[in-house]
């Protein structure tokens, strides 16, 4: 039985003459938490954005939540492939560094939006689900607050609740704490740890080594557009991980 949530083969992406992803292979099993580490410019965010086609790769094949997309040489998706992409996106959620909340909507309305516009549930159901999710991320008392009145950590927790509203099979986190002060980072990392403990499949681009040590099943280390190391968390942080990994860890 195939238990892979994400499988990537030969994924490549260039911006002009700059090759950002070079023939990347990656597989993530259902329920795994995989942290993607590496220096700036290594291709981490481009890889993550390629997994739900926010960034269209130049070549390769990806299968996410059972939906398979083969990147055509022409770069243009036919109707059948576009349908696969739409279905794939409905099974995933993305949490961005910059929150991406609607400023004219309250926290509750931000969480409800996908339920109403994509899932087409009733307003009563959306209200109930939205309030439950805000409570899950510790923001039940902020349901009627607008983003401008929320701290950065609170905004990010609303963004996580919004992602969860779609009942995703996998959540992609792109540097979710990099814009936050240390105290606010801990708020968000606490919610992410709870999700990891609940069995949610997660791919996390981050520099939070402590989170990787505590919550990740695997660490993928990227550099210059390639996967340099893909191993268990214990092996990555162990003394036998290799000089390049040890050099990276010393810097952080």
C-alpha cells in the first residue's frame, strides 16, 4: 500500500540562467514531519512552492495526496493537468512567512473564507468550524479582531487556522517564524508542535533548529539547488553527519 503523501522526481527550476532546483527527488510518508534546512539561496522555498504549483517547475514529476502532475516540456498545462493541480491544492495548505491575511476581514472571517468560497459549506457550519479552529490555536478571544489589531504571532496562528479549515492532508510552512520576535516565535512553534504530535503531515522550511530537533522525523538539507542530505533527525544532528552539516549547525 502506498503511504506517500508527497513524491517528487527530477524536479528542476531555473530563473533565467540561474538553476534554483537541479533534478530534486523527495518522498514524504503520511504523518511525517520533514524540516528542510540549508543556507539562503539553496532552493528551499522554491521547492516548497513547487509542490503545490505556486511556482511552476521546468521539468519533473510530482505526486501530492494522490494527484500526479508531470511537468510538460512546453511549460503549458492542458485541461486535464490543470484539473489535477486544482484537486492537489484542495488537499494541501500553505502557511507563508508574511501571513497573507485579508486586512478587511476579522480573524474569524479569514478562517471562514475558504470554507464558504471553496468548500461551499453553510455560514452556520463555517462559523462553528472557524470558532473551533481559532480555539485550537489559542485565539478564541480574537475572533472579532482585524489583522491590524493582532501581533505577528497571532496573525500567523490565524493563518494556520485558515489552512486547517480546508482539512488538508499536508501543510507546507515557508519560514513561518522568520518575521517574528523570539517570544512570538514560540507561540507559533507551539501550535506547530501540537500539529506534529497530532499526526499531520508537514513540510517545514525554517531556520528553527530546536523545532527540527524536537518535532521533525527527518531533515532534508539543501545547497545550490540539490538535496545534499536526507536522513533522520537523530542522524542529522549527530556527530557522524559530516563536516558540511556540522559547519552549518555551528553557524546557527
